[in-house]
C-alpha cells in the first residue's frame, strides 16, 4: 500500500453534479482534485437513466404511431420490432454522451480514478482500482455523489427467479411475451408502456391506491385510463407475495389483491419498486457523517453534512431524484465553495416530467398539497380535447390543471398530462419564477396553433 496521497478536493461519483463540480473546482483554483468513479462517467442519467430510456421511448413512440397510421390516412404495411436495432441505437447515443463527459472531465485536469471508494477514517478514503491495486487518499473537501441503485423488494422466492431492473431491461434483444412490472411509479410506467408498444403483454402490479403516488388523484385516474386504453393491465392495492419459475421458464407471481389472491404468469419480471442509496460500501460512518434510516446522507440546505468540509449532492442525499436537481446541487456548491456565496436548496422549485405518452409535466404544489397547507386556492382544469393543436395531431388524451392562489392570483403549481406536457409545464414554471399572475397567461398572445396558447383557455376554466 502506497502512502496516503493528499488532494485539495475529492469528488466521489462522476454523475451530472459531480463531474461538472470537479472540473469547476480545478478551474476555481484547486490544484489537485480527484474524481472517483466506480463504473461509468456520466452517472445514472447518461448511462442507465434519462439518455437511454428516452432514446427507447422514442423508438416505442414510432411503433405506436405506425400502428395508428391508418388514422392519419397513411398506409405502412406490416410492423415488426427489431430490439437489437433499438438497443444499438440506445447504446450508440449513450456511448457518445459518456465519452463526451469523460473527455471534458479529464481535459479539465481532474485526476480520474476508476474504482470503488470507501471511507477508512476521518476524511480518508481507500480506492480499490478497477485495474488492480489500491490507493489511499485524503482531502479537506470531499463531495459525495454516489447516487442510488434499484431496490430489491422482499418477495418470497425472488432469489430463485431471473429478474430485470431499470438497467438490464434495456439490454433485451427480444420483445418479452408478457412483462410483469412490480411498481407503478415513474420507472415502472415508462417501461410498461414502452414494452407494450414494442408488442409485449404488460401487467403493472402496484401496492398503492393509485399509480404515481405524489400526484392528485384526478390526474392519476387519467393516467390509469390512458394505460388501460393501451391494453396495459394495471392492478392497484396489489401486493406480491411469492414468485417461482416453472419448467418452461415462465414466471409465476402470486399476488394479494382486494378481490383475493391471484397468480400472474409472465415471461419476464421487471422490478421497479424504488431505489436505495449507494452508501453501503462507501461506509460514511467511518468519517462521522450522519445518515438516515434508508442510508441517505443527511445534509442541510447548503448541502453540508454534519462533518465540516464534507458535502453530499444528487440522489444519495435523498429527496427529489432528478438529474436537473443534481445539476442544481452542483451550481449551489460551486457558488458557495468557489464564489463565497450563500446559495441554498430552501424553497427550490422542483419541476419534473414523467415520460409516459402523453407526458406528465409537473411543477409546484398539487391541489392536495395546497389544501393541506390551508391555502385559499382556485383550480383551473381543461381536457386536452379542448386544445386545437392536440386535435390537429390526433393526440387528445390527458388534461391540463393549474392551482392558483385565490388572494394573489399567483400560480402555485401545475400538472400537464398531454402531448409535450413537459414543455407546456415549463411555460408555467417560467411564469411562476417571474411571479406573473395567471391573468398574464390568460390574456397573452401566443403563436397559433401552438400548445402554449391553450393556457389562454385553461385560465378561463376555473372550477369554482
């Protein structure tokens, strides 16, 4: 074992926050900065999350539209899906993004150590290098950005059957005959609808009373309606109890439903029921960092842990697990560490888009959250069948919904379930950031026939 090597700063995890931050630290005057990455530069987003999944969602959308071609007066002939081509397209785009991230990182002067890190003492790390050997390193400033991984649910017999997670399912070279999805959150619904469009029969098993637990029920009712229109079986309040594989290799999943027990038989089983932080091997306790009971690193509003000089960013700290939040964490630490600022995550706006089709774009408070806070509100709601652009493109499923403060006319939140819902949501987010009253959008002149002009009508349709 070599002597311990001293750095000015160490970043653990080359994700969407950690990579840019390590480069910024070098540019900001830190002469020796180490980046430790266990597997791939770019983090979950580039390698297993946003980039590959949205690439495959796009392929599934083409298949969906091809099947509907007659609706548009277009004849396409027989449809077939070549998963090897879908997979290659996904792999090529991921490799392009990954190599770009790595080149920027190394080019900035960061010392990239490919291996797995674990704390051995106060601000002291051992790195088991992927190509053999170990390094011991230390720094006064350490940023933990190790992310999360798919959770392994507690189902009897699970260790005895082959399963898929959000990473391995994207490596399939054939379309599953019948995909059983355990989990009705963002990941489960995106993959469930994707593979239904590729040609699989799909059953979604979800413990809760509604899919997408954090959304208003009228929104999730519409989501569930869309999924069922796509011939996806959605089982709510359903608990998996036992799983086994028969002699032909089929998966038998026993579930407890409100109507009694049932056995689902499928060809493939996707586990999409949550994620857990990558802190078990990291051993943060050795350096005195506090964690919650799930293993997430605890931080304050400035992303500082209880140990001075140690910070956590991205998914590993718990809270909203979105790439744009991780990137904003980077900006906060850059401001505070290099520019002597006082940036904070307090009251940070958290927009997100669920890439089912149509998309669900969300920002701010839900109606349920606003009422729980005792706010006086007005609710504007309009079906997508009222939107000219949606009618013209024959994409009329979904709804628009906005929550407005009754006293100030400020927009408190919105859910846009419809064609390009994430982009329309961003219009509302910008209005919220600028503290525009809803009347500014109601009375604005938008380009016709864009989706944004639907905001004129939305804010003329309050329920009260």
